[in-house]
């Protein structure tokens, strides 16, 4: 699955393949994110809503 990420080093939006769907925070304040890697191996993170995360999680597995 592809998703749009912001590459801080390049200061531009890039599209990359999602490699993981992760959550951050406590049960009451949970945040949902997609993880990816750039061509040169740097990590990318994009925070998304729960509904987008649920759809993405089904596609990544």
C-alpha cells in the first residue's frame, strides 16, 4: 500500500510503501501512524486517523 509522507530532509512530500501500522500513546490518547523507509534507508512516519489506519492495516498484512 502506498501513502504520502513528508520527508524532512528533502523538505518535500514523497510517496512510499507502508511497511508497518503502529500506535503511540496510552489507551486514552492513542495516535495512529504509518511507517515507511526512503530509498536511502531513512525512516518516515505519517500520523493518520483511526479509520484510515484500520483500512491500511488490513492492506499491509
